[in-house]
C-alpha cells in the first residue's frame, strides 16, 4: 500500500470523527446564541472549564496511541493488552479525583476565567451536571487512543458519531422542549458519554475479545512497566497544561473586554476548532503510522510518512483559509442572529483566514512526536512557545488594539510551536526523546 493511501485510510475516518466534535460544540453555541448573549457566554465559559480539565488529561489518548502503535509494530500482544488496561486504570482513578475535588476545581476555574456575576448561576448549573460524565469521558479517551494505536480509525469514528448525535438530540430536546436552558446542554453530554462507553464495550467484545485474554491487575500494576507509562504521560500532561493555559489566558483576556468581544471570540474559536479538529485527523494518522514504523524500526518508511503528512496538512490548511475568507458572512450567521454581533465578528475574520496557515505545522508535528513517544521534547518545546506567546502579547499591546494583539499573539504561538518542532526533529531524527 502506498504511503498516501496509508495516511488517507486512517486520516479520513479520523477527520470525519474530529469534525463531528466541533459540530457538537457549534450546536451548543447555536442553541444558546439564539437565547441571549449571556447564555452564549455562560456555555462558552462552562465548556472551557471542562476543556481545561479534560484537555489536561488528553495524555490518556495520546500516550496510549503512541505506546500501542509501537507495540503493534513490534507485534507485542502482551504490551498491546496491558497498555489498554493501564490506561483505563489511570482514567478511572483520575475521574474519581475530579469528582472528589469538584468544589475546589470549580472555585479555581471561576476565578481563573473571571466568570461574570450575571452568568454565575448558569455556569454552576452546567458544571455540576456535566461533572458526572467524568468517568465515561476519560475512559473514552483511553479506548480511542488504543484503537488508533491498533491502526483502527473506524471504531473511534463510529463511537464519536453515536455520542455526538445523541448529545445533539438530547440537548436540543432538553433546551427547546423542556426549557432547561444551560443545564439541558450538560445533561445531553452526560447521557451521550455513557452510551459511548457501552458501545465501545460491545465493539471490543466483537473484535478484540481474544486479544485481551490474560488481563490482570497484578500484571497491570507491575511497577517497572507502569512507571514508563506514567513518565511518558507525565510529559504529555505538562505539555497539555501549557496548551490549556494558553487558551485559558486567551479566554480571560477576551472576557475582560466585555460581553460583545467575548461573544465574538467564542464564535471565532469555533472556526479554530473546525480547523484544528480537521487537521488533527491527519495528525492522528501520523501518530498511528509513525508509532507503527518506529516499533518495526522501519526508519525509511517513517520519514516518508512524515514528509507526506506535512504536505497533506498544508493542502488542508490552504483549503480552510479559502473557505473562511470567501464564506465568512454566512459562516458567522450560523452562530448568531444578532446583526450587530455579526458585523463586529466580521471585522476579525481576517485572523481566521490566516490562522490555518500559521497553525497546521504544530498540529501535524504533535502527532509525529506522539507516535515517536518523544514526550520530553514535546514538553520542552511547548514551554518555550508558551513563554514566547505571553511576551509577544504584552509587547503587541503597545502597538495594536487589545483584541488584535491577542489574536496575533495566538497565531505567533502556534507558528512558533510548529517551527521549533521541525527544527528539533531535523536535528535529532530517530534519537529524539
């Protein structure tokens, strides 16, 4: 099979799966945006709290993909089985901690994101309802990473579509027919997540039942192996903390500019999500293939995958940029019927037209580094990029308006990550760690 076919075989279902994720977020935004600016802002902030929590545990998917893909390349069935078990153990343990520390997490999040007093009750309703989805959400992360490591992108697609369609239908019913407003959106998420776990268990029983024989708590908790699993995930965790902080900082700076600019940036971030989840489909394919070829020690094929997936990323980025610029007006009206808000949002759509070209390298290289389990390098390069982002924003405020300086700083942050990752891989090659 050619390299392009290998990439597209994994990338297409990943892209379809990922595109449905911002679709869900967009439906939530649409449901709330047609109620009021306060509802729109409340769901945006409340969702960001859970993004802040769950993005930081994204290592459950990423670390599991890289380790499983390398085990798949080695044809090591014991490692394949035990990686899934360890990831699920960690997922359930973290979910319990999230529920136990719900109150301090809520207080910290409200303070960090500067939740407006008039939105406080709505954000609280969402937070303490969606909280109960934590065990299901984190287990889905672990299962998804394992499926991708097994070179199976179709199961995550099926699960994601079922979860998101369920979420949309239940949320719509709760908001429109039961008048549950913000709480109705959160209930939709909780129900959908547990349905997703049930579907995954059915799929695993159908295809992987024999592979998972011999799974035991004693084997999973063997410290030497579990320690390596935790170290890889620790570095990805720190990297993700930095990424989450970067976007939390963006939200906070947006909220200090008033309800209108906050609403504008929430809408624009939906377009960023559309782009990032689409290009991440290619990154996920690179995680699976790079990990497989590293496990098989096929360095020639590995480098060919890297070259091809970067080229595909550039093509996708250019397509996103054209669509955002040509169709900016109708795209904005998907999210709001407020003409004044739409006009203000259009003034900032230039940033959406150039963002994919600035950002795509960082997404693609993330996937490559995960496949290589080069978690230390990911962590260190992210820390450098984050410092650059904060410094650049403060310097730009001397020359540009607040919101334009914020967007240019964010684009600089994404570009810096991609360029630094390119340089570091070219310097270290297969010895990268």
